[in-house]
C-alpha cells in the first residue's frame, strides 16, 4: 500500500473516530485515551472501565482506532504465549512467534469495536475478506454504529 493511500485511510479513520468520540462522550459518558509517545492508537471506552485496558483485553463495547492489529508481544511483557494483542477478526492473523520474541503487527487502518467475544470487529475502514481473500474498505455512519452495537 503506498504512503499516500495509507495517509488518506488514516485521516478518514481518525475523522470517523473523532466524530464517534464526540457522540459517545456526549450521549453515553464514554472516555477517551489518546495516543501517547508517537504510538498511533486511541481508545474510546465506557466510563469507569479504563483499568480493563491491558495486554489481556479491553473493556467490552470499547473502540480502538489504529493501524496495528494481531501481534504477539514479547514474553517479558505478556507471559501468555497464546495472547494475541489487539485481536481483530477482520484482519489477517498474527505472524508466527520465534522463541520469546514478539511479532510485528498486521497493518490496516480501521476503527473497531471490542465485542462480547473479546475480539475486535471493524466498524469503519480497512478489513480483510477471508472468503474472497481481498482487502476491502467499510464505510458506515456514527449513528449506524451506535444503533447496531450499543442499543
């Protein structure tokens, strides 16, 4: 994917995430954790659930905007060798781990919801269609996301 297309996708995802943040913070008391230290991910989560953000999971019905999905962190940070970080069902699976090392994340800009199954599901942006084995782009509105997932 060339850099111009990636930048356009990032911009569209951040714009959607910001609109979603404004709506959920105003209407449903969600809280926002913005990117820190050059890391390009942000979380939007139900009020009072921030302590659930860890290597082992995120708050149910929280949202994440990022281009990093499906990787293994090194075993010093997360000793569970089976724990996939930011596990998305809509992005190809993680690379194979060697020894105690972590793996690089699979790239794909999107906004995803952390479901009751404890996995991320794309609500806006890049996704991988496993049937057609092709990358696609999902467009939706903030109100569609709220009515589909949060009512």
